[in-house]
C-alpha cells in the first residue's frame, strides 16, 4: 500500500509539468511569407536617358512604354535569382521608332518588411537587342539594376512596384563611327517605373 501511494504521488507531481508544456504558445508561421517562387508581370513607363541620333538630330530623355514578364526565386535566407524578359518602344519625331528587347538573369537579395510587404534589390546581366523600325538591328550586352516593392493581397496574389535602370551596349558599326567621332560607347540607358501583378 505504501508503494502504491508513493507511485500515485509521483504521477501527480508529473501532471503539472505535462500541462505546463501543453500551455506553451506555439510559434506561428505567417501564410504571407511563402514567396519563394514568384511569377511577375509589369507595365512600364520609361525614359531613354542617353543621347540618341535620329534623322532629325539628337534627343535625350525620350519617353516610351513597354512591359516585363519574369520569374523570381527567393530563399528563406533572402538570397535568390530572377529571369526577366522586357520589351519597350520609344517613338521619336520624324517617324523614328526605337524598339528594345532583353532577356536578363539577376541576383536577388530581399526580405519581408512586414506581414504583407516584401522588398528586393536586383542586379542582372544578359542579352539585349534593338531595332530602329527599318533595316537596322543590333544585338549586345544588357545590364539591369532594380529596387522592387511588393504588397501581398493574399497568399497567392500581390501587387508590385519597381524602379529600374537598364543599360545595353553594342558594337560600333560604320554609321555610329561616322556620326560620333569620339570614344563614347554605342548603346542606350533607360530609366523606368514599373507596376504589375505578382503570383506566388
């Protein structure tokens, strides 16, 4: 009987510890932080900030419009990559149309600023080309730098804003050498504001 009483007291002594463990709050993982894989699409308004020679002279800060589509992977540690295609068109006076395309891979670093807000910094490199609406077309090297901000409407859908600077460099052809008799590079620099949807 004495052994039974001691066993009963031991069981009762352990019960508060079991209850105490069960009452410990469980860490909650936000459903809005599952942004490892993202599909994104933007409409873009931008300006070619570099000097462009047209049949009617030179021009800078010419406005144009375009779009972007891409995929981004972002790990839980905040590092990732993206692959983006961009197209934009800029109309100059005299019927001179400049179209640009690029496919760029970027290194991405970012993280959540709150429950629904995500910010990233991106730097990329890849293929770029342009055409002037006529016979001239060139391919070269493109670079991309972007600051991006996203707001998640739901765990699967969000809105995004970004500021991008994209530069493309091409070889110097005979037309370029005839017009510019100096050491400047042949290419374009474009600053743009972008907004669109995000699918997680």
